[in-house]
């Protein structure tokens, strides 16, 4: 089992007299170490055991530790530090924002964005300077990666049902960051993302499903609708179409296979609890439709799936 907390090794910490810097480079060529960024390495076995997000977070840390001045990380790099999600893979370069006077030339593992930043746009998280959550969302929403921007905005605005964790930002903060950025070229794209984001989405899969529901034009569902029967609370549905008596659930494999999401239950117990829940909803005259990541990510696959459940398509939200 790999140790995800093992520290990075930096060439500037090594004693050049005894050749430690050169030994790092040799070990990287030999496959003992993995070069993360210029002058930063990690044990290759540890690197292979890291998830995509963890690798990218290490890259951001490596860039921060090997620059002469403290960079302000932005876009994906700020997002990974804040704990925001992406749809798809994390990038392999760090993103930093600089003032016009500093230039925007990118090199190596760094992409530089020339953009004005107010003091309120910059925060310190885990020792790193990053754009605030609100400013990060404004920046990301201006990119063509709309699915990721929606997933990030939903996550940042999410109001946890039982109040255990507060939202990462507020609509007021987003509107203030948007107004402070005006005028800018991608404001129409950003405006669409902000208007589409919701507080109710519990997962990235829900955000992706909802986005592609709008693409295919199914009737707009009610989100996180509560259901009760004579026994009490049944639960909250991710999507609900009252006129069609249809409950929609986007189920990723992680819900069943990752112990962290099973709350101490066995897989068999999770499946049984889902059956009991579906039976109780059925007693209310409701049907339950489930789909996975492959279906959610493809507008055409989602259209076929929901059309088979009786939902019309081609409507404008």
C-alpha cells in the first residue's frame, strides 16, 4: 500500500557537493523516482498509487515550492486546492494568474494567465496562494469545459441537507465576483453557468445528468424531492417528474463499491436497502429509473434511456 502523504523531494534541498542533485535525476531516469516538476521528485511507487486528483495536487505543490516568488494559482490549480471536482481528467500543467506587467508566457509545467486580480480574489489555502472559490468559478465558467464548470459551481453552492458542512461560497459572492470582472469577453458563457448552477446537487454525476437533461430537452425535474409513506421518511430523490410519476437516480459504481460511501454496510445490505426503498416508492404509484456514468455523459444515451421511461424530449427549459 502506498503512502499518499509521503513528501516531495526537492533538488534545492540537496547537497550539491555530494552529488545529491544528480542522484535525483539518475534515480528518475532509472524509474526509482518520478519527476513531478522541475526540481521536484517523488517515490515512483507512491506516484503510481496516487489518484489523478492527488497527482495534480502534488504538481501544484511542486510548482509552488520551486519558484523564486509565490505564484497565485488559478483555474484548475486553484480548484484542486479548494477541493472542487472535475468531469474527466485533471490537467498535467499548473495554472497561475499574473498581472499584465509580468507577462503571460507559459513554460514547462506552468500555464500563465494574464488577468487582473483584486486583493479579495486571492486567498491562502494550505500555505498556497490561490484565487478564491468565487473567482475560480468565474474563471472556469468562461472556458469551453462547461460540464466541469457546472459541476464545480454546483459543488461550491451545495447546501448539505443536514447542515453538517457549509457551502463553499454563496450566490452573492459569485455575483460580486462576476460584477468585479466586468467587462470581459466570456461573460455570456459565465452568466449561463451561474444561472444554471443549483444548491441541491449531491454529486458530480447529478450535475452531469442535469446538464445533459437540458441538452436533450426532457421536462425539467424537481430536485431532491422528499417522499414519505405510512412508515415515515422514504428518502429524497435526485430527480422527480411528478406528471410522469417517475423518480430518477444517477448511480455511480462508487456508491456500491467504495466502503466510504456505504456507511459501514455490506454491498448486499446496500442493494437490499435500495430494493426496499424502490418498493416503498412503488407503493406510492411511482416508478424508479436508474442510470450510470456512461449514460449520463452521453446526451444520446440519456435521451434513449429517459425516452424509454416515457419522458418526451426536445423541450426548452
